[in-house]
């Protein structure tokens, strides 16, 4: 099988780090790029064999990811977030693709979303997918994207059948803070692109985001969790424009 480097960026992931690093058990090396965690993340990660820990002050998600990619010794890299888990079936599928005579240059992973431990079937998550396995010689995270990083691939692209488990929401309040943080970063990104704040656009996009996720993408069928998730998605949009307004005033 092709040699693979497992990559992860972390900040205070002591609750997740052990389980996610165990998902890399078929990788030849593991690169952890940590933003100076104040909990036991680095201590726990250091107990694993073949782990290289790099500490770098957080600037944005794209920069952290590219630091991890650059540190990998192998061309093939598998990127996971702290709240993601590989199932046995997905692991077998990855290994099968790596043993193929002509593998693709990058692979999309569909993700199964969980809200406080309960599976979410709709709310816009049904089409959620990201690049997680790729050749670093054929791909790079686009600079300038502070959040919702975009991988630019120069080559062939495939999609794996089995889903990655995404335990994004452990509790409501932590996810709310996460969405606010994402909105803040996105607002700074828009400011750098020269976008101007407009209150009408702020409220229109916030309302439409909720309507799209809750009604058009059937979040209403996910019950209370669906309502909360769709609300927090729209909150992130609102905070994006609040951040843009503050950047503009500064």
C-alpha cells in the first residue's frame, strides 16, 4: 500500500485526540500541528508512536493545514479534524484505493453529522463532503481562505462510498461559540477582499440561510436538534457581517 501521512491541526482537543489519532493506525507517520493548547492535547499526542508535534501560533485554518501538509514526508496525506472518526468500512475502502493500480489524486469523504451524540439526517448535512485524502504534490489549500478551507486539486478526483463520522456538536454552547468564531474569521476574509458591510444583506442572508437549511434542506425533520443546528448556521452568517462591519469601522 502507498505510504500515508496522517495529519491533524489541534487546539485543546484532549477529549478527542486519543480517538482521532487511533484512526491513523494504518498511517506511517502522524503530524500534529498544535496552536499551543493549554490542556493535555500535546501530552496525550506525544504518547503515540510515529507522531511529530509542531506548535504554531494560530493565524487561520488554511495556514495551519498547509503547515501540516508541508511537514508530511509522504506524498499521500489523510487529513482529519478532532471531531471526525473513520469507521472500519471506510478504513478498508481507503486501503483498497491505496492498493489500486491507478488511484485518483484526491478523494472526497461524505460526512455523517452528529448533534450532541444524535445523528442528523437533513438540515443541509446530507450533502456535506470534504477532501480528506489526497496527494500533496497535486493539491494545496488556497491562501486567503481563513475558514472553510478550500483544497485546490490539480488532477483526478474521486469520492469514497462510506461516510466519515462527524461529531461536530458535543454541546450547544460550545458549538455556538464555534459558529461565532467561524463567522468572525469569515468576516475578516471578506474585509480583506474589499467587501463592504450592508445591513440589508446581513439580515437577508441570515434569514435565507435558516430558511434554506430548515425548510428547503428539511431540517424541520430533524426535530429540536435540527432547529438548533439551522439556527446556529444562520447565526454564523449574521456574525460574519458583524465581523465585517467591525473590520470596516476599524
